[in-house]
C-alpha cells in the first residue's frame, strides 16, 4: 500500500528552506512569517517521523534525512515551475523576456533592439537587466546574455553558445587628449587620470590596468588614484565626458568609438579569457521567439566592425588567466 503524501504546503516550505538554508529568506520567498514556515516544517517532520533540519544559532543545516529528501523535492518543484512557465508562455506567446548585464543593456543591446522589434513586430521584448544570473525556472526569463569564462563548466540543463570573445583597450575622449596636450606613446599614461571599473576588479580572466601597463612596458603609474565606478556603462560615460582614460571592454565601447565620442590612442589590446554567451534552457532553442532573437543577435555580432575604431598593429597577447 502506498504511503500517503505529506501536505503540499509543508513540502514547499521544506524545499524553500533547504534551498536557502535560511528560514527568514524562505519565508520571504513564500510570503509567510518565519513562524508559520517553522510550523509547516515541524508538521512535515512529525508526518515523516524524522528531523530534517539542525537548528543553529543563526542558521539551519540539513540533517542526513533532510539531505536525502531535498534533491527529489527540488527536482519535482523545478519541473512544476517549468510546466507553469511553459503554460504562461503559451498563453502570451508574444512576450520574450531577455536577461542581460546592465552595461551590455545600456551600451550595446538597447541602441540596437529596435531593429529586432521592427523585424519581428509579433514579439514584445522585455529586458531584465541584472548582474545576477537568470534563474530560468523561477524568474520567467526566456533567454540570457552572460559574460562567462570560455572554459566554464557547462550546465547540462542550459544551452550556452559563444557570441563574441572579450578584449580590452584604453579609451578616452578627444577632449581629454586636448587637455593633456596629446597622448602619443604609452609612457604618456603617467600624466593621464585613470578611470577604474571596479565591477571588473578581481573577475577571473579580465585584464587590469596593471596588466596593460606591464604589457606596454610602462612603470611609475599610481594605480591607487583615479575615478572608481562599479558599472561598465557609468565608466564609459565618465570617459566620454573627459574624466580620464578607461581600460574599456571593446564591445561595449564600440558605438562610442565609432561615433568619435571616444578614441583609442594605442593599438595595444589585451585579450581576456571570457566571452559573451547566448544562454537559454536546453530544448527551448527551437521556440519561435527564442530562435528569432538568437539569429538576430548572432547577425548583429557578426556585423560589428572594429577595424575603424582600433589600430592594426600585429600584436598578439596571451589571454589573461
């Protein structure tokens, strides 16, 4: 005889608490009080006659029974969420939700997205701009653009297709060049204010000002000074206004360089070991809206012309590890 299932609300409370390892965060997600959540978990423990959590002073930890129960429940609730999301998508097939980093949204995607919408008037795009990776099963996201290491371990549930490799080059405004009397050689960097994008600091595979100056053979630059920002688009905007020289992401700086708002005084470009990837849940790449966006963004990436915005010096550098 099959054992009756525990109450669904109790299972849902356990799954959320086990995923967060925090009763407070789980209660916030489920829109209940921590006390109510604890009551649901105790109900489940009494039903199963086991202890599922070890209560610690400021946290909770799964017991052996909890670790045994959690994977199956997590998988089950994930499938439920995906089924509901698929139903929602079917009910509103016009909407395509795209998750992208804020800098990519502001400096690359937003100025071009109108072309996608003109080509596909049957699609309503919704941009979810966030530094956090999209949770496709929870956030209602259809596709994402992610900045990932090129050797990142693949997620078996996701399709990740490389769009373009990332590289970095110093850029500044023509106004700054006039103010400092011109910049003709890397040694001139000793007299130029720097802009630091702290969002990139410490990110695996991303070159720093120290890396670029070392590659250029320049010493005597105080890297502790200069304007510091934690957003790629804000850093580029500051460079356009003449605040200093920025080691910029070439793709994000492309339009400002093409328009002349920024210039690249040197040919020395550092490659990174990262790339932008097109990402969607595996199996969804064939959906009409997803495929349309995939094909469009691939075409736009191929159309980027870097020849007019940087030099042609044949200088190949190993990627930054």
